[in-house]
C-alpha cells in the first residue's frame, strides 16, 4: 500500500498521462537546476510543463490509465514533458533544448495512445504548427475550387463578350448615320 504522498503523486501522473496530448519522456541526468528551471519557463510560455517523476510511480500510473506501452522507456532518471495543447510545440521545445544543453536526451514519447521513439519525436518537432498545417489544408482545398469556378465561368464570359461585341456592332452604323 503506497503512502498518501505517493498515492497523490500516482494520481497526478495518471491525470497527466490521461489528459496530455503528448507526454515526452527524457533523461535529465547531469542537468543542473538552473538549466531545468530555464527549460520549465520556456515550456510554460507555450502551455507545456516538465515534471521529474519516479519510474515506479509512473509505471503504476501508466498501468492505471491503460498506457503501459511507455513502461519500456522508464529506465534511469526520467523527466516528463507534457502538454494538453499542440504536441508539435512541446516536441520542438524539448528537441531544441536537448540540442542546446547536450545533456537532456529524449527517450521517447506518448502521442495520444501511440508510443513514439526518440527519432519520431525529432520528426514531430520538424512539423509546422497546427495553425500552419490547417492553413495549408484549406489553401489546398480552396485552389481547385477557384480553378473550377474559373473554368465554369469561361463559356459564360465568352458568350457575354460575343453579345457585347454584337451590341456594339448593331449600335455602330446607326450612330454614324446620325452624324
């Protein structure tokens, strides 16, 4: 039976794993407190957070919420970067900080219910933000529609030009006779 403090921590980690759009597991071994604080502040600016977790408590929490696929990543010191917002932003910040510090290493991540490797997290970090992806999709849908409207309006426009030319032709001789 876990102590009340450990039970509370298990509940908190369970809530994180249940609600997070992405949960990135990292090895922070060798990272000093000042660097970890800097990393935490960068994440908080983007509605993400980092939490140092105990592997045993995280394993229990993962089993509790049915996300046992992360158990294989729970080796050595573990810090859990999590976000309920855009998963790409959290991945970008984590990968960027890992490159800058050269100490933090990404073990893997949980994206929804899917387990990602460290390479997959780096690939996720290269994606554009969600808003940009949505704009590209809308632009991709909009371009063919504009083309279709242009093609469909072509014959009507041609007919209009012919009718205008004929109207000018019919008006032309009568206006010259009056002069």
